C-alpha cells in the first residue's frame, strides 16, 4: 500500500517525467541531435561558399572543415537505430546523396545558384526532422512531444532563417554592393525571423512551466539572450545594408550570425537533453 501511494505521489508531482523508462524516446533524442549537427554544418557551408563566391577568399579555408562536419553528422545518423526505419532511411539517404553531390559542385556554381541549392537541401533536412518527430510522437510523453515540436518546428527553422540572413548578408558584404532584389529578399527573411522568434519565446514559456526546474532555469536565460541578439542583428542589417554606400567586414558579420545560431543550438541542446532525461523515467 505504501509503495502504491508513493507511486501516485511521484506521478502527480512530476508532470514532466514519466514513471518508466522509454528507450524509443531516447533513440529519437539521439537522432534529432545528429540532424541538428547536419543542419548547422550545412548552413555554415552555404554561408562560407556564398561569401567566397562573392570575393572573400578567406572563406575558402573554412569550407572544407564545414563539409567534413556534414559528413560526420551523416555518419552518426546512419549509425543510430532509428535509421533502420524505412521511411526515415529513404529520406535520409536522399538528403545525404544530394548533399554529397552539391558539395562537389558548390564552389563552381554562381553565388545565387549555390546559395539557393544549399537552402533547398536544408529545407529537406528540416522536413526529415519533422518526419522523425511525427513518426516517433506516439512513443513520446506529452512533455517530449511538445519539446520536440519546439525543436523541430521553431528552433531549427529559426536557426535556418538566421543562417540565411548571415549567409546572404556576408556575400553582399564581400561584394560591397546590394541589388534591389537582395534588399527585398533580406526584408522577407527578417520578417520570418521576427515572427518565428516571437512564437518560439511564447512556446518556451509554456514548455518550461511543465518541465523540471533545472531545465526551466537554463532555457529562460537562453530565451532572453536569443531575443536580444536577434533584435541587434536585425537592426544592424536594416541600418547598414540599406545605405547607398556601405563597408561591412563579411567575416565579422558572419561571426555575429554564427553567435546567434550557436545560442539557438544551445537552447536546442538543453531542450533535447530534457527530452532524454524525461525518457529515463522514475523507475
């Protein structure tokens, strides 16, 4: 009787944590971590390739490292148990093959073509991430399902839009001039960033209210920092890139964007760690 009462107390006092361990949820957590690494590496490759093709020769030295990071992330994905799922395997294989081909040709393409091709492949990776979340949702706790949504539908897409702003802007900075079409494209990206940022912050507030205290504390700090960093970056773009004449260091601009993405990824990692901890259960 005492054991039964103890179990009831545990279940009702810890909304974010289930009673028994959940190996399927842990496997999903591991896989989406590798997907995140692939997104980040591909974003960097796109941005550096665009910067190089627009005249920034320094960027060429870094491109090979980011391509190697892409290979490592793909290798990790293929080694995990979830890769045996037929739907996930097929989509992951398609993504991998197209990225290998694009990496081989990317530096020979026109800047705008290379940028668009990498963007299209990142969209496919994000779609794969959503597929993983949906196919694994039935095996996850309510907290993990909500956390997965925040990671797949908001954190990764937000990092991607910041990556687009970083990559396109660094190319413009390297060239030293901007077209009307590029101004319009930057405005669209900024609009997406600001809308998605607001959604993310709201949903993080909802998520942390259902989580364990250590996660709630860390994610609250990161959420505030992400908000302020994005506001400053967007303000810089609006102020500097729309001048008739401008001189912007492409490497410094790229680095600032990287700092924002890194902070988003830290929030992603904290959230994914909470999902993994949640999978362990109480017993």
